[in-house]
């Protein structure tokens, strides 16, 4: 998951995406646990596409892919 985290952070900083408002100050993009991954981002379709690209690249490199039947997407926060 370290590889995934670094890949995601490098793509985000290289393309100057907006962080989730509550995560910008500490440059937090994702949190990983044993078998859980949380990705925090700003509300944009560009960001969603980037996350999809990173997941695909990560899957091609390591052969690990998310189980879509067990995956969820939540939208929350105070976006302006």
C-alpha cells in the first residue's frame, strides 16, 4: 500500500488537484488499514478519473484490484 500511496500523492501533486478541504493542510490523501483503503479528495470528476487511473496502474503493477462488490463510495463534507 505504500506504493499506492506514493503513486497517488505524486499524481495529485504533479497535476495540482485540490485536496479534500479537511485534508489540505496536512497533505492527506489516503489512509490504509489491513484490508481497507480510504481516499479523501475534493469534489471533481478530474479527481475521480485520476483515482481510477491510479487504481488501474496499481493493479497492473502488482496484480491487486479492488473488489467492486465489496467497495463503496461516500460523499460527505462541507465543500464550497
